[in-house]
């Protein structure tokens, strides 16, 4: 029985559908529509589709369905809906469940596009949004009220790596009848215990660790079957944010190795953070695996691992940070993360550049901050690369 399989076995085999040809790898069903044997069959399928009955690629597809079943099995949820990108997953999960007059409480430390959805899109249509310091449980208690529809947060914030206590926030939210919606990208599906800790809806940008090799966009919303099929699916299939079959096939191939990749990357991130910690040229080294991280103990209990992303704050600000970035020979400058390659990002001028200066200060996004998504290179080379960059300042 598949429910007795270990994680790595599920990542290779769960949900596999083979055609009459008995292929080993999952097939790519590159079709936008499906043929019905009769007019009566078409009518019946539009009334209620079976598990392996499809209508239109925007509604569902065999390759996409395998990916959805496999990621749900990995995450431990009843179901999942695959989307065209990580942000399609965030906007789809929130917009499908909210309407004018609803109240949402969100952590303030978020990726710029997530902030845009909460501050600009949802409020435009009459949703009330309150922001809190995600690490301060008293602020959550004060903001969540009877009738609050949902709380939203990143389990590990981007880019300053604050770790939010999922169990405590879930208890606060559920006491008021609110759903807990978590962007879990930095935690990764490998280290996630979100369901066990009380989270209702888990979102991933599959573009990141699930693909893991910088090839394709994708996202996924994981939750109960009722929420996915009664709330998310109707919204997504009518607004067009579904994942393409080809990208689903890419993500399936990424899932087969995600456990191995992420554990290796997290081990390198730990080693790199420890090697750079205490360097006088750095104002801060931020990584949940370091004992001086403010939420180190929460991360240890909540994840059991500390993720693939860290940050360094270069003394000397933007000028010094740019000198380091321009001197890198192994790490590449880009704005993605979760890749096999180590990626360096300057959030203040790229991913979070639209934030007002006072918000950057409040979130700890300083001119010297560099986010490092640690890849699969030899960690000794990464340490030498960053130290070499520091020597150029």
C-alpha cells in the first residue's frame, strides 16, 4: 500500500499512471482537450468527472494529476491543485477563499509580490488586511478576532529568515475559526511538518526546490479535498492559472531527487553559515541553523532541518555588497532560489526594491544584505568564493 511507503519511494512512484505502452517515465499528455466516445458521455462528464476523466487542460490533465497526487502524498494533505507559478498559487489560494468584508491577518515580512496581493489586490476588492510581526505571538492574538477568515504567513520569511511558530499561530487562528495559509517555500516539502503543526493550506512555488534546476515555472496549493476541489478548483479553472502538462512533467522529475538535493544543500548552507559566522567584515550572518538565530529552537522542532537559504549583511552597505557580488566566481547573481546552483541576490535593489525605505528598515532589509540560496557545489568552493568576494571590498 502506498501509504506505507517511505518518503523517497513516494517521490519516485506515487500516483504513477501508465498508458497501454507501459512506459517507465511518466508520459507527457500535451493536449488541450479530450475526446468523448459519445454525446451522452460528454454530457455525463460535464456533470461529474471521474478520477481519470478529463475535460479540458485548464480543468485537469493526466500528467498534472500525477504531480498533484505525488506532492499531496509528500506533504501529507488530502489533495493538491497545481498552478502556473508560485504566485498563481498564492493569489489563487487567497482570492478563491475571500470576498468583500472578510478579514485577513498576515505576517509583515513577506516576498514583495505576496505583499502586493495583500496590500493592493485584496484590499481593492474590499478585504480588510491587518499586518503583524510574525514572530510576536501577542501581536497575532491581538489582531486575530472572531470572524477573521484567514491568516497568511511565510513559515520562514524572505529574505531575513524569520521563523514563525506554526503550531502557536495555528492554535490562535483556529480558536477564532480562521484558516491558516502558509507559503512554505523556504522550509521546503522535505523539511515540512506544516500539516502536523496545524496548517490548513500549504503553498509552494514549484519553480524553486521542486524543479530545483532553473527550468520551469510552477506552483501548487495543498489542502483538504473539500477546499481544493470545492474552493480552489472552480476559481482556478475559470481564471486560467493551471499548470501546463510539460511543466508538470518537469516538476515530477524534480520530485524524484528533491529529498537528496535539499538535504545536501541544507548541509552546505549550515557549513557555509558556520564558516562565515564571526567574520568582522560581516555585520550579520543569518541562518536558522546557527545557535544565535532568534528562532533557532523553533526551527529545530518545527523542521528538523534548517533549509537551503541563508543571508549575510556586509559591513559597508550597498557599495561593499556590490563589490562582493561582482567578485563572485562560483555563485551567480540572480533572483531565484532553491536551484542546484548557488544564487546570490541583493533584495534591497531587486526582489524587495519597491518597498518604502521605512519598511525595509523595519524588516531588516539593509543595503548590505545579500541572500544566498545554497546549491550543490562543493562547499569548500563556496566558502572560498564568498571569502574571496569579501577580500575584494
